[in-house]
C-alpha cells in the first residue's frame, strides 16, 4: 500500500508540475507581448509620419496654387491696364488734345 501511495503521490506531483507553463514559456510569452507592443508603436509612428507628410504636401500644393493664381491675376491686371492705355479716345478727348497741341499746352 505504501508503494502504491508513493507512486500515486509522485504521479500527482508530476501531473501538477506538467500542467503549468514552464519558465521558458512564460519568458517567450512576455517577449512576444513586448514585440507586439513595439510593432504597434512602430506602426503608429509610421502612420503619424505619413499623415504629417501628407499635410505638408497638401499645404505646399495649396501655397503653389495660390502663388500661381496671384501671378495669373497680376498678368491679367497688367493686360487690362495696357488695353486701357491703348483704348481709342473719344471725339471730345481728341479735340482737347488737339487744342493743347495747338496752344502748346497753354490752354
């Protein structure tokens, strides 16, 4: 009976010890968790950098478009002023200029 009891007790202790994870398994699980956290942080940083780059690119494109619009508006304004200078004069304006020429600008 003693041998049977010792055998059952030894078998129970082995079964109890075998049920729990080993130290190496616990360390591997902790390392896997840390790797997963590190990977998630790296992905979040990469996404944030990509978002910041997209915002910078968008801002640069908007500034370039605004500069181009200002340049086009400036050209349009210069063309409009040039057209006004070359506009044919009315009859009254022509007669006034002729009078000034005739009187040498005295009247």
